[in-house]
């Protein structure tokens, strides 16, 4: 009790000192502003004042809280996150990117667990961002942006200007969902947490307020220091060998798999770090709607329950979504940026990260899903003169050509052949084999093409739906690639998956996005669950392991790999070699069984 009283006394004194310190800080800021008004030639950069404010707040917070920086290796970042030059901050420009970690609260310090992140005795969490309230841009800022309008290969430095405030969505244990419209600086995530309960936090970047482009600049997470009453002891006396003790009694664990995702037999065992399978989805149908302060629970639930989130939750996957917004596959006058341009960037147009190429080294997806074409076909069929057969056929040919070129570029540049993906029996020591050229091997990343789901509710004529035309174009794309030797690109026919009258939320489900005059309606939660289930049947054999980590056999997939029907991947230069080997085998059989003629005569073979 005495120790607890001392801790409360120290906190009271700390709050008093913090109030005095912040008062002095505001006084200094007023003096600085007055100096700038009296002496216009004196320039006070926004970056310097913001850095001083962050430093002051950090020194103030660390007296009663523990800071978990973004650079900590056990915080899982899913999506296209970039690091600053000093590796102390993570930035996300694409909406839909998220990170998560698990907090296990216990009352005794210096005792850890074997989850991603284990914190002892904390009751609250706060986020720390480098985002600030937007300020009017000056002419100097516009000139600076024009000068840097080219590809930037350098990482973001700590001296760069902070980004404007962003919208965030927090999920606590998958149940308590809350949104922050304009997140900046330090803000509260959760209070009055149960010290004995495990909490899993997921933070999702939702873009800027009011459908604007925003960059999330994540510094870290604050948790309050544990308060240990006298006489309290731990329920577990031994600590895991894989946990790491930090200051303040915080225990961090390197495990990367959620406890609920592990088999029952392994939930009480400490194992090596494991990695989830990743599915990357490039789509124009992400519900990136502006978050409102007066959103209802049903709206927030629908926002978090989209089909790819249900796919992630149902099968313990990491889903990376890259929204294409209003961009198209074919180049046009407005905008001049296309989907292939976006795919190889670190952020969407309108952000500084769009000038930074994406390295494709942070993660390698197990499956790539491309759900494209809606903007192209809607723009084309918006003019009645393009609805004749000749114009439509010419447009589809151009679309197929651009799509084929895009996939070939992905395989050549983004995700080339990876020898480490082969099994141990099939892997070759390429480093010591001079006869093997690794650049000649084709990429084996499974790529699935599907039609946008909302195309099923759009009609070109009274009897022709847009999804049928898009599916026909996607089938042509795959036929061209398959004929050229690409045996890892597939088309999934989604015709009949959805009903345009029953599966879409048309009653108040419009999303006021900046998409011209086109309304954006979301799938119902039940429809998203159906779509996720049907899509999983196709990609399951490329994700599901043959055996589970505990030795038991994995659940069989409804379908087998497409390779069993279409043939295996082969090197183009080995076609003649395979043919010569086959002819040699036939000649050997003929010679051994004394068979004459161009083919194998089974009657002659039996007589011999």
C-alpha cells in the first residue's frame, strides 16, 4: 500500500509540474509569435516549432508512460509502409494499410508472455503521430513542390514538414471499433482497460478527412507504467526464454502469430516467430469513405466488414489492399496517371510518396488479386457512340493489350522468380551452377483476375450487364498470357456470384467519394461473406499448407491448383531439350521391344 501511495503522489506532483511546464511552453510560443509580428524578417519554421513541441511532450509523457516506438521489430506493419532515414517512424500513404499487435496485461512486472507484444499492468493506450493540423500553404511551398516534381529515391528525413491530420480506425479485440476523424499529435486509444485481460489492437489508415489524400506518420504507442500493489504475485513464476525485458517492467515477445490463430495444442507453448500468408489486392472498390463524427454503429461495422476483411479474419491472412480510386488501365487526357503508374509507387497521387518508387522488398505476397477495369469500361460506355460492336471490339483489344503489358511488367520488375519459394527437393544451388541464368526463369506468383463486383449491377443495354463484357476481356488477357508460357495467371469467372437487386446496400449506402457523378454502393455484410468464401475456394491451394505446424494434416481445399489442369511452368529455352528427351525415350522403347513404325504398336510389343 505504501508503494502504491507513493506512486499516486508522484503522479500528482508530475501533473502539477506538467501543467507549469506547458504553461511556460505556451508563453514561449506567444513570445515567438509576437517576435515574428514585430520583426517580420525573423522566420520561425513550422518544423522547428513542431519538433520542440514533440520533444517537450515526450519528456513530459515519459515520466508516467512507456513509449513503444514504431521501429520496434515486433509491431507488425501490413501494407506499403516506408521508414524514415533514421528508422524511427513509419509512414503509410495508401488508405487501408494497418498495423497490429497484442497486449497482454498482467499485474506483476518483469514477467512476459510469448505473443507479439506483452505489456505488464497497463490500463490505457495512446497513439503518437507526426501529423499536425493543416496550415495554409504559401507561395514558397508551392514553388518547392514544383521543384521536387520528380522521382525521389531518398528516404524521408526528420527535417521534412509533417503531414496534415488523418482519419484512423481502431479495432480492439475485433469488437470495440472506434474512429478518429482528425488524428494528430498524441491522442487516446483506450482507457480503463482490465489489467488481467489480453487486448489486440489494430490501427487502420483511412486517408485524410473529407476524402482528401493523407499520409499517416506513425511515431509509436504510449502505455502507462504499471502500478504494483504490495504483496501481489504472479500467477506464473517462470518467464519465457524468448521474451525481452525493457524499462518500466514491459515485456516484449517476438512471436508473430496471434494466439487465437494457433492450434489448440500449441497455445501454451513458446515457439519461433511465424509469418502469416499475404494476399495483395489491387482494386477500385475499397470503401474509402470520409469518416464522419456522427457515424452510426451500422456504418462503422459495414466499413470494417468488407469482403477482404472477412477473408482475412476467416483464414488468418494478411490482406494488403491498394485502392486505385478513379485511375484506369488505359491512358487518357485526365488524369494522365494510370494504374500501372500507381502500382510501382509508395503512395497515391497527390502525396509526396507518389514521387517515391516502391521497392517491393518489404513483403512478397503469396497471391496477387487484380480487380480492375471498372473505370475504363464505365468511361468508355458513358458515350453512346461507343456502344456499337466495332468501337467496343477495338476498345477491348486496347484494354487487353494494356493489361497483358501490365502483368508482364509485374512479373519482370515487381515480383520476379524467387528460388527460395521452391521446396527443398526442387531447389537448385543456383549460385554454383553456371549453366543456370536466374533471369530466364519466369515468375511463378499466382495472379488472379476478377471482375469488379459492382459491375454486376451496371447495364450497358437492357440485356447486357457490364460484368459479362469485363469477364470476356479478362478471359482474353489470360489466354494471351497462357499462350505465351505464363502458367501462373488465372481468370476467375464471378458471373452469378452476386445479385444486383439483393446483394448491394442501396438504402443509404452511397459513399460521397470524389468519383465524379458515380455513386458508390457497398456490398452487404452477408454478400461480402459470400464473396470471400467463393474466392477462397480458388486461392486456397496456393495459401493452405500441406501440413499444419503441429504435424496434423491441413484441411483440404475444394479445388486443386490450376497447374494440374493447365500444365506446369517451364523455361522457354528448354522446350527443344524436353522434346529431344521425349524422342530419345520413344526410340529407346522401340529399340528394346523391337517396335517399328512412327508410333507405339501395343500388339507388336506384346508379341515381342
